[in-house]
C-alpha cells in the first residue's frame, strides 16, 4: 500500500532531499552542472561528510533549508587531489543567503585547507531572486565570493516533453506543487501520473522508493485526496506485475502516520456510500470505523460497479 501524504510544514528535518542527493549525486551534477561533472573522477569513490558539515554549521540559524550536503570528490588532475563540494537546497528567499554561503565556505576551507566549491539549488517561485555572489569592501580592502547557482523554476520549460529521469521528475513535481493546491483535483491527477511513471521509467527498486518519497513530499495532498490517491494507485498496482515494490512502499506509510490516513480513507468511503445509497445505519458506520486499510480499499473499488450496499460490503 502507498503512504498517505500529510500536510506538514516542510523543513530540513523531514525533507527527503538529503537522501535524494546521496542516491542521485552523480546524476544531479551531470544534469545541473555538466562542466563540473566532467572534471570529477567518478572512478574514484566520493564520500559524504555530513558529520563534518554539521560541526561547521551547527551554530547557524535555520531558514527554509531543505538540505545541505558536503561531498569529498577527486578531480581528473592526474594526482591525488580532492576537493569539497558544498550543496545547499533552499526553499524560500532568505536575507543574507549569499553571506551564509560565504560563511560556510571559509569555515570549511579553514578546517580542511582544501578547495571548496559551492552549489546552491533554489526551489522557490520568485523569478527575480538569484543570489550567487557575496562581496564586501572597506578602505581598499575587497572581498568577492561567487558560487554555482541553479533555479528549479528556470528549468521547468526546458525539461517539458523530455524523458523523465530523476531530475526531470523533481522539476516537474516542483512545478505541480507551485501551480496547484493540496486540495486540487489537478494536483491529484498529475501526482498520480508522475508516480505511475516511476514504474515505467526503467528505475530499479531502490530508485523508485527514493523518488516516490520526494514526489510524495513535494506534492502534498489534502487528507481526502490522499485517500483517493491511494485507491486510484492501488487500481494501477494490479496492472504492474513485473515490479512489485508496493510492499516496501507500505513500510514508508507506517512511518508517515498510517492512522491519520486511515481516518481520511474511512471518511471518504463513508461519504461515497452515503451519496450512492443514502443514509447509513449505525451498524454500517461502526463497520467502516473498524475496517482496516485493505478492506476500505476493496469497498472503495466495489463502489464503481456494485448496485447494492450489501454487494459493496460483502466479505469476499
């Protein structure tokens, strides 16, 4: 079964961006920063330095920062030279963002005495906000710091119609989330289409699960539509016999608060039964409240073809 999307405040703690960057780091660099990708020696193992980064940034104020990663990579230089790649995923406009990027830069350089390359990914919807440089000057003393920048908003048109790899999927999910509301039927249908495309896009099991997490997190649905999403996707699941990954996705559902999703599903099924068959008896309402997720989903599917309430609620 699929996880129920919850309407929560998106922040660094619950963001799947970190895991996404770890899973698709090479693809991320190739898509957004191809010249840098070409200069990295991918034959040598790269290393994520999360603990080291936290030692540097632990006293910084938190804003809507979805992820920050520090990666040790080797260059194609013919010698054992490694550099640090600092990646920030920023969700909203932040005063002094450029200064914070500079602060992280000089702290990392001071600690490791190695070259540090900065990369910022902006996921906000502000066309005009493109911070990529920090500078200061006093008494002929000048400082200028520039870092790499990508704006998800500006990639939306260029990825339209292309094969949906991991980056194209993320960009499309951001577009849908920006243009639709959580209670929008349009978001429901577009989210369903994107999630279905995971099963048809040639991804391996672990990639499907990782991509599902971030798509679900980005395209949050209201409780009622989340329950409808589950019913619709379960119907699609029957057709997908070569990639039975739903059992693994079900475990994600547990961690995200299955009980709240169950209540939404019970409410949805109850309203659909009432609309089709009229006022429900107390005994029927009790059965609905006691029903588990599998039973509720079965009833929801039967609603489309059953002529009587007894047919819908039959045990088999």
